[in-house]
């Protein structure tokens, strides 16, 4: 075999391996896009209106995803694109600008020179949700392969959700579904323990969702009743908690009826402020032996909490399932 033929074969093998790579969804703050199975969020910052997340593997970051939600009536997309071109280093305009569904304006620059090296970046505007999104590929990445992955697989799968709509949260192997009107307020990701706390901005009601895995190890250390009793992850030390009821329950998750338990609780300030801003909560927890996971959900409100809302959120939990490149 000649040297040129060997190079052609090696390139073909690389392309085949790349197409067979496993891809999983990453969803955060109303944005969703596919990432490679070995990639992980490395750093979160900001919130729903404005924020960023750095995604990479165990060795180095791969790209930075930043977003800002603007007033759609006042925002001028053409002026914004013009400002993007002016403030960025000079680089070549990429051919075949990736245009995810719903994004009308987009800018794709490749090989722009920066003090730390050359980098590529993509910017897009989603007019329906008012989301301005920027994806910057890390300068240390190999631009040929990184640009191809971003333009061919990651960016075409980018999706944005309107404010107030139900949206998915998927990171670190755990998938949740945020109900309408609730946004991510707090989060905590540990090894085998994923927690997100959702909040309704107007009323202040909270919904805390948690997955613990493997469940066999979790219940060997604490019983399911103890997990449900201490379901509150971000405690308010000023309030005291009184459990009012504890009972067994069953919740349908993924078409399967899982056994668990639920409890109601009342939290209030100490005397003489006992009735001031008191909250009540319903917590539900079940064991999923098939996925080997423990699912917990707690809804808190100043009025009457909704056990049905907690169970509905619980029924949408599960592990993240992957696929091959290009699949959705």
C-alpha cells in the first residue's frame, strides 16, 4: 500500500470513528445542545437572564457557551451583529454558517487571532425567546476537528426555550424536567448526587429535584424514609421544621410503578415570629431498581403545596440516554 493510500484509509477510519461517537444531550437554563459523551460542564456562572457554562473533557475545556436574554421589541439584531464583528479579532468568515432551528441571525468566524492563539466562535439570535447565544471554541483545541464537530453536530442541535415554558435540565448523567413558570435558582452536582432547585420568581415557591446513584449504595447508608425526611438540600437555618405526616406511595416513572414514600412538613420561624412567612412542603421519594437510582422531589409554597406537582416532576426524572453523532 502506498503512503497516500494509507493516509486515505487512516482518514476514513477517523471519520467512521467520529460518526460512531456517543452523543448525549446537555440542557441548562432553557438551552439544549448535544455534546460528546466524555464532555462535562466544568464551570457554571450566572442565571436564566445572563450566564455562561464551560464544557470540556477531563483534560481541558472544549468550548464556552454564553447567553443573554434581551427585550425582543428593542433589540436590533443587525446592529448587534455589526458590533460583534467590530469588537472581535479579525478572522475568516466560516463557510456554511450553522443555523439551528429558530435562530434567524448567526455569525460564524473561524481562526480569529487572539493573544492566546487562534479561536473560532459562533453567535446567534433566537427572536422567539429573545436569547442571544455565543459559543467560543477554546484556543487550545485542534481547530480543524473542533470546528467540524461544532459546525456539524453541536450547533445544528442547539435549541432555545421560551421563558415560562417547561424545559429540560440535563447534566452529569441526570435528566430533569422543569414545570412551566419555574427557573433554576440553585444547583449542586457531586459524584452520584445531582440536585437542582427551581423557583417561581413571582410567588417564591420552590421545587427541589434530586437524583442519587447508585441507589443500592444510597439506601445502604440511609433508609428511603430518612432520605425523604431530609429531602431539603438547601436549608434555611432560621426556620424550624415539623414533619406532619409520612406515608408510603407509588409513582409512575417511565411507564413503571415505583414504590416509595412521601411526607408533608411545615417550616416556620421561632417564637414570636412563628406565623411570619411560614411555608409548607410535600416531599416524594422513590427507588428505581432498573436504573439503580433514587429520585426525590419536594415542592414548597407559602400556601398549600402540591403533591401532584412533586410527583409529576418525579415521573420525568431519569438517566441521560446517549446516541450516535447526528441523532436526536
